[in-house]
C-alpha cells in the first residue's frame, strides 16, 4: 500500500515537471499556461457561484447516466447469465456500442434531442456496456463457483438471484463502480463541450476556448481530473467498507 502511494506521488511529480518543461519550452500562455496561473484560476473558479451551478448540473447528469446504465446493464447481464440465447443476442450489440465513436453518437443525438439531454444519453451508451460486461463477468464467476451446489440442493431461480447471484456479485461490480462513474463524468463533459450545454462544466470549457482563456480552460480541466480521482477513491473506499462489513 505504501509502495503504491509512493509511486503515485512520483507519477504526479513527473507530470508536474513535464508541465514545467513544456511551459518553459513554449513560453506562450495562450498555448500552455503556467502551473501557477492554472492553480490561481482554480481558486477563482471555486469562488464563483456560476462554477458550482455548472458543476452540480454536470454531476447530476453523470449520476443519471450512471444509475440508468447500472440498472440496465446489471439487469440485462442477470438475464443473459440465466439464458444463453439472451447472451448470444446481446453479444454483437455490446460489441457495436463499444466500437461506435463517441463523437458520432453525440452528433446524432444533438439532431434528435437537445444539448441538456444529449450528454446524458451519450454517457449512458458508453457506460452501459461497461456495467453489462462487469456484471456478467461477476455473475459467471458466482455461477462457476456455486452453480453445482445450487443444482444439488434444487435452489429455485428466484432464491438463487436474491440469495446467491446478487449478494456475491455485487462487491465485484462495486469495485469498478468508482472508475465507471469517473469515466461517465469525462464522457458527460465531452458531450457538454460538443453540445455547448448551458450552465455545465463542458459549456464553461467551450466558452473559455472561444475567448482563448487558456488558464481558465486548464483550470476547468484540472478540477475535472481532481473530481474524477475523488470519485474513483470514493468508490474504492465504499467497496472496502462493504467487504469489511461482510467479513
């Protein structure tokens, strides 16, 4: 654990040094602002009510996409685990969703919907395959370990789902939930940038880009990265607490 923290700290120091070297080489704040200017702009943003309004709007969109993709992915994975025909039916669909360019989905959804809805649907399309694959893998592992035991004791389907599949597969899915949520935040912001969504992190990024406010754009990027790290850490902490509680 300590070794991992040391290497993580070294990676952050490496990125910081790379930024310093790149800024010294470019010497143009309109292309790459200094680390100090970006951090000062982060402080200014944290003091603006408009930023917090945009932040919570983006976080809410990410949360909706996360919850819908979790319910849809986990539910379909459970059915696919129980019925091989359903698994075979969804296999090519999941492959297509994984390979379709996110940019193409955003552009099509902008025609069919509006800038407030499009980022949510884009994140849903991206997160759904991740949840489906994670849940299906966890359920397959449970079935491989306890399937024979359930057949020997003639356990019904409903009881297997409630007492065996869901409780035993949940920790494995929860372990990946933080990283999936963080990815959802990134996808949602990307959708907001292309959609130019009003009162959102992506909208603020688009505005900063239009007015060539590079320190502000870099600050928004840094804050988004910090929030992503926090979400991953929160998911991992929640997973450890649940595993410890079960033990």
